[in-house]
C-alpha cells in the first residue's frame, strides 16, 4: 500500500541517507532520490534496489548549495509524483544558525 512520496537528499554518500531511503521504500513510500551529479552510478544502483521493493523511485541531480536547484528539484518531484509528503535533507554539515524554524535559506547556505 502506497504511503506517500518521500524525497531523500544526499542518499549515496552517507549510509544514513541510504538507510533512510531504503526504509521509506520498505514502508511503502515512493522515493525521489536527490544527489550531486557526481554520484550518478551510485544513484542508479540505489534506485534499482528501491524499485525492487515494489515502489516507484526516480533520481534527480542538484547542488544543495544552490537555492534555484533545490526549488527546481521540488517542482520536478511535485510534477512527476503529484506531491511530497516527507522531505529528508541529509546533509553532513549543518552550520549553527540559531533556531532552524526561524532560519532563512540564506542562513543555511
């Protein structure tokens, strides 16, 4: 049974991101994988592993440091899947910017 749409960013370089993507797929989520273009081969392998669980999966490439690319990613996923229910931004480094809720995209770059 389909649970929703999940987007996982930085899913190939980190075992945590990969594990999150695989668990969401096991839980019935269709998964949109987002990664830097240099990770194309690893992304294809993960996409195959996820679709073997009986859910849909699609790969996207973007640079998380570029706000316009993140916006394009979100627009593309919404167009392709019809919406987003879960978003996982699995970045390895998070700058100290105070409250995450009150942060702007500029604070997070």
